[in-house]
């Protein structure tokens, strides 16, 4: 299967690989996927508590090129967005931007889940209610 | 100058040896006859060429030329052998023994026969990939008509104890069939010494053309017969009808002859390169060689690089190096290799594996390039692997409650 140029670019030069301090109150961490399924994503956001703006985002991903590209792109999109805007990132936007084939859509779903999970982690840490998302079939 | 891409997937198929192509060419054009045409010289020439190739192929495995049935390939051979025995020996029993790491052409054929009343035992293999002879012995029944165990495995290259397996089958009055695709032409295979009753193999894994294979069917001690699976002109002693693929068969013969004469030298050279590759990649932390290293094909190495995913790993160099991964990361199949799982490997290790298959034209320069490319990519991907980070921090990854999809 041929990968799109954008996937190859993110895979070769991934943006925002790294680790934020998961103990910090201003950091939200999402860890999704499973080693048995061949992909695990950890996505972290650093939020400015005063403005609610995501000032930094980092990821680490175990998975195929599309999974790495989806998480790399997600971190790029997260930076500068408010938490409320970030919740609205849809996996199909990632699919479109990266030109993912149907068999790789689950990679984008995983990235969306990672974003939501990171946001909820941040919310819980800051005394806010967890957002409830619709169960999805992967 | 190193020419890219490098081909390291010789278990999938091999390039054709130019000597084979040369032998085949006249049989497409001037010598185009049908080997079954008995009334003119075109037919006689074709038949002569087929007879000669039959000798060449038989000699490679220590068989008599009359025991070689030409087929379209090993999938057909597997089907013909297993279904053919099941039908031919139905009055004797309906039990077949195989193992979980067989090729799909064997496993799916067995599953098909289960629907038709066969009882099939799928033996588990040991963690090193070898069949447990005691388990085989224990599985034998009075109704067992066939034991089908591959000679060498396509994913990990382990070579089964074929002599011991055939002896157990014989002791209990069952036939022994082996899928010899990966072994024949690569290591010495002798149907007499190995006690093989039926064996399927194919030309394109030994530098011959695609679309032609052979089924060895023993003619004495015991005389074995299989029921034809295709009706027609009664070619190949009535076991496989269909006009013979004369150019393909000529090429197969030539490939078999070269395999026989060059085997020792090829093996010595290729196994050195394989060992160099494997020893270098074993230097990477948390890398594991899969399969019994002492009972293995000389040109294969299957290695798991823990905490990186195989498909992602291959993407790091697949424009330069062609090889296979045990991981299949598609929505259709999130399952990693069933062969690696049958060894008892966790899904994480099975997802992290690469299969290196070296061949006749593999050079040391190619191996040096591969060592560097694979090492660099593993290290790079581990830097972005959350699992690697957890491992380094001493987190027990198995203790985490993963959300399964």
C-alpha cells in the first residue's frame, strides 16, 4: 500500500514528539490503543489555565506510519486552540488532510480518542466534569 | 555502487536465474508443441523436454522421475495431496493430523475437509516452532490416514524433524505429506531418507518461473495414490489433468538442477550473510530472534524488535529494502501473524517482527546497508514509542488496562 506524501512527511519529520510532565495540573494526558492491536498513542496537552488555550502538545506513538502521522498532525492542530475548540477536532478531518485510505481510518479515530482523553484528564485534574462522548465502533 | 531497492523477501518469491530463462525461451516459440501430442515431432520434442525436466526435478529430491506430478504450484499440490488422500483412503479412515503453523493452503484445505466429514487434529508447536513428537505420537489414531507437517516454515524458517515425524506416521500406518516449498532447493531433501510419501514444492521459490510446481507421489513402499481433483485428459498418471506448461516445466527442471549443483556453495555464502545480519541486529536492545536457531533454513531470519510496530518500522526503509512484517495493521485484520502467535509470542512481539529472506544474489554490501537502515529506524521509532518510554521507566506494560478496540 502506498502512503500519501503527507503521511510520509509526518512519519519522516514528526512534529512534537516528546513528553510533558503528566503530574502537572496544567497537563492533560491521553493514552489510547493497545499493544495487541498494534497501536498505542499517548497525546499530551499543556493548557494555559488563565486563557484555556493549549500552549503545547506532545505525542509518542507505537504504530504504523498512519498512526504516527495522525498523532503528529493532531498535535500541530491542537497548539493554539482553546480546549473547547480542541474537543471538536473530528477524525475525518485528519483522514482528509492526510489522505488516509479506508483501512487506516482507525488510526485517525485513535488520534481523536487521544485528544478527547487528554482533555478529560485535564478537566478532571482541574475539578471539572468529564465530558461524555458517544461510544464509537472502531 | 549499491543498487536500490534491495530484495530481502526470498521466502515470498525469488527472481528467475538467467540460466533458467535461457533454457525456457525456445519452448515459447519454436518448440511450442503440446507434450500430449503423440503424432508429430512438435509433440515429441515437448514430451522429451518434459521428461528431461522431470529427471532434473526428481534428482533434486532423490526421487524417481515417474514419481513427479507437475502442477501449477504448491497451493495446488497441497490441495491435491490432502484432498486426494482423503478421498482415496476414505475406507481406511478420516483423521488427519497437521499443525497450527502450516501455510494457509494446508490449513484451509483441512478446514474444507472437516466440512466433508474429516476429523482434523491441529497440533500446537513448541515455543521454538518445532512440532512436539510426543504430542504427535499421542494424537495418532487407528483412523489416522495422513500426517501433514511442513518441511520448513515460511515465516520463521524452522525445519521440522521430518525423519522422526515420518517414522511416527509410518509406525501407525498413516501416510506422511509435507509442504516442501521453503526447503526444497535450499537444503538437502531426500524423500527416501526422510521417509516422505507425498511432497508439494514449487519452482518460483528456487529461482524458477511462477506457475509451475510439482507433487512427489511415492510409487513403492508404499505405493501411494491420490484422487485427481480436476477431471480431464488424464495427464500425469491420471492424477492431474491439464495440458502441461512445457516452458515452465523446462525452467523448473533447470532451476532444480542449478539448486542441486550450487546448493552447498550458495548455502555457505548466504548463511554467513544471514548470520552477519542477525548478529548485528541482535545487538539492538530488546530484540529477539524467533524460531529454533539450530533447526532453521540458512537464509531466513525473523526478528522481533520490541516496542516498535512492524509496519511502522518497515515504512522507515521500504523504499530501499523489500521485506515482510508479521504485523498487519489494517482494519480488515488487526491480527498479527498467526505463526508467531502459535509460538506463544505476545501480540506486542508478533506485531514487532520483521522477516529477512536472503537469496542467491544478496551481497554483503546490501546486508551492511540493511543493518544500518533497520538499526537507525528501530532507534528512531523507539524515541517516539510510548511503550519504550514506559519500559525504560520500569512500568510493567502488561499491568496496564488497555482499551481494546
